[in-house]
């Protein structure tokens, strides 16, 4: 409203005060950022439309080999009168779900305990070292994690965990090279755990000391006090950290394209433990894997369709986080993530 | 933070409590172990393969690992693209944060802006990269990148930097907003009482006071931008050397393509096109050192922010 008023004034050319002009400029900047986001959503959906329109809901289904489909989509650019769009993305979606879900689940429990340890139980020297190390690990580029994964974990899995007979049993379909679901989940867990730990720890630290002391004074032991009071009242921080880490895991492309084996294959848990050693490739990694093929229009539409699905999932994730945090807002420390006030 | 000094023996606790405590300790120690292993491994491998002349030579196409040169161009590329990103993200981020914290006048608009910033924070970087592909392929953006016979190439430092700035933007906004929130209202009122207008107050009182937050925010943002690979691989062109477009020295380089340390590591990993793990380790160590320096700087400035007291 203020902006409309301002524009009206501008039209009348009554000298605006410097103050009003500044507000207008800042408002315009802010609107520009919103327009940019809208442009992103519209452009990506527009580019993705042909792929969705052609496949309908089968886009999300399974059927055929994804890698073969991608190949024929790419080469159909030579014959633009009959572009091929047939694409069934289920293996990619399934891979993203497995890696993201597995890593978030593992990292959540590990990070919760590490954060408790770091905030409450660790001896002073360990605490002093641990805090900056967590912050450093949270900002280590994912390509470095990928490098470590592909040079340490992947050879280890292929040399020590995968047996000859297992390799032979899947021979006709895929090769177990070590780049696997297991490697992807483990490295992804190590990658997102520091993000979770630092947000969890901030939330735990922001719990007023008096609440804990009250409980201790009643004779409740230290663990129970911390578990029942600090952890419960830091729930918004737990949700925030999990959502942020899940978003990072969902959008991770580089590291996963390095360690997950990069084969469009859906590991099947019904096969037994061997599915952990089977390669796969997530949605984001597929985009990165095929960027050179953006020159082919049908391929471009397909890749943008994948991007649209990723974007939509990220949006859903932040909505879920927002909805989960909302009920706490009245009763608990929402400022917990910001921390600082109670220190 | 104060700690309990009295040490309780945990022998008398319930089993579940003791299990929890054991879990916390073991997870904590396991985490320390993993961290130590990662850092030590990188240090050992990096130092073994890092020679000073790697930093001074450009990558070349050659057959053996000894002849392929170093990573001067990726190193410069990292610095350049991060500078472009921060030159865009810092002013925009400060502007958005100031508007959100000081004006935010049509309330619904403010809420929309908040969720927009949050959306950018959650957007996967591949998605941003693909958005950059469409945006900078448009002909009206052609002046920013190399053109080849009327076809806009759409790859270069400007597109990559612009998309990285979207990645860094939410971090700058959050940090500056927090700084502005920490300034008590009576400071603003004192300025108004002296007859200053709102914008004058912002410029002369509030912005100088949040300068450490601006620096911290843009440092954190730069740390993120340095580490991103997807945007670089898709939008920077991933060429061996800085390939300038046009004659003007710096502007030509910025319009041209290049690579960064992250894409260098990506290409030199066994899964990449070049497969020279030794070079990848050396570059990874340099990259890690840059991130470490940024982290230390953030810590230093962060401490200064906390020391600032309003009475």
C-alpha cells in the first residue's frame, strides 16, 4: 500500500522527501527479489511442461531403464519432428528418497546425542575443540566429502564388503563397483550431521539454565534432567535443524554423483542386504550427470522436469518444517535457534 | 555457560538413563574420531601432493599426471566468482534485511519476502543453476556473456556469480537482520529525537552498528559460494583456463568462462573426466584452507559483535 501511495506521489511529481524515496527504492529491491523467485518457478515449470505433458503421471512411475530412456531422449534431438519424451523417473526418485531418508534418519539420532554430549557432558577441553570443528565441517564443500568417499569408502566397500558371489548374482543387470547406496548414505550422513549438530546445540544452549537447575534441585539426575527438559523444550530447534539438513541432502548432487555409482537403477530392499551395495543415482545427481546434454531440446525439457520435482520437494519440506514448528510457537522458545539471549 | 561442578556417580541411575549417557559419550567420541580421521587424511594426502608450483601454473592437457600443470586458473576463478557473488549478494542482502527489519510496511508483503528468502535458502543449487541457464541464455542478457554469431552462450563468471549470490543471499539477510534486531529501539528513538529522518538513521546509526554482522554474513555466504560445485559446473563453462571474451582486461575475463577449485576437484576425482587424484587432493587442501580462513574470520568478527553492548 505504501508503495502505491508512493507511486501516486511520484506521478504528481511533488518532490518526494529523501526518506520516502529511500523506502520506495528498498521496496522495489524487495519486490525484485520476489519477482526473481516467481520467474524461477515459472521458467522452470514452463520448460518442464512438455516432459510432464507427454508422460502424465507415468513420469513418476517405473518401467524400462531410465538410462536408456535418457539416451533416446537425447538422441531424438536429431529428429525434432518426432521428439521422444518417454521418461519414467521412479528409480531416480526412489534413490533420492532412500539416500535422503536414510541419511536424515541416521544423522538425526547421531546428531542429537552428539549435541547433548557437546553442550552438557563433554569435558571442557573437548568442548572447546568440538565447537569450531563442527562449524568447520558444516562448511566443508561437498565435493571434498565426495572425494574422500570415492577414494576411501568406495574402494573399501568394493574390496571388503562385496563378495564374489554377490557380484556374480547381479552380473546380468548391474556391477557392484563399490559406488553404492551404502556409500551414499554414509557420506551424506557425515555431511549433514554437522549442520544438525550446530543447530541442535544452539537450541539446547538457549534453554534457560534455571529450568535445568530447578529439576536438578529436585534430585533428578543430570541425564534425565537434560533429556526431559532441555531436549523437549528445544524441539523447534530440532525440527529446524532436521529440515535444513534434509534440504541440503535433497539438493545434494555433486557428492552423490561421485559416490552413488551413477547408474539409473532402483535398489530393491526385498533383495536382502545386497541392496545396500547396489548403485543408484538421485534426481539432483542426474541433472548434474547430464548437463552436457542440455543442448538437446527434449533432454532439456526432461532435465527441467527433474528440477521442477526437486523444487517442489524442497518447498514441501520447508512447509512441513513450518507446520511442525507452528504449534510450538506459543509455548516454547522459538528464539531457540537464534540463541544468545540466555547465555 | 556455567556447568555443574558436583559430579554425580551414575551408578545409582536407572538403566535407561545410564544407557542414554553412554550413548551420548560414545556418539560424541565417535564424532570426534570421524572428524579427526577426515581432517588428518586430507592433511596427509594434501600435503604429500601439494607443491608450491601447482599454485603458479595453469592446467594443461597432457597425458601424465606430472605434465598437466597446476591449478592457478581454478584458484583465480574461485576468487573471481566468489567476489562477483558477494558483490551482488551483500548490497541486496543488506537492503532486504533493512527493509524487513525497519520498514516491512505492508505486512503481507513482508511475510511474502520472508518466505521468498527462505525458499532461496532451501532451493537446491542444481535448480538455481538450471534457472541460470534459462535466464542468461535470453538475448537481452547477452551483453554479460560471450556471444557466438548471435547465439548467446550463457556461460561465464557473471551468470555463475549471479546464481551463487542467490545461494548466499539468505545467509547475509539472516545475519544482518539479527544484528538489526539486537539494536534496542531507544537508539533509533534517540536519533529521531535529534531530527534525523528514518533513512538517515539507517545510514548513519544502524548500518555502522551492524557492520560486523554484514561482514560475518557475507563471509558465511562466501564460504557457501566457494564450496558450491553444481552451479560452477553448469554455468561457468568448466574450461581449463580463464578464457576471456573481448579485449577489456578484467571485464573480458568476467564475461568469459573458467573453472574453480571445486570443479577442478570434481573433474580430477576418479569419477570425473581427468582422474588425477593427486591433483584433486592438493586442490581440496587449498579449498579447505580457504574455508578454514573464512571460518576463523567469521569467528573473530562474530566475537566482536557479541562484545558490542548497548546500554
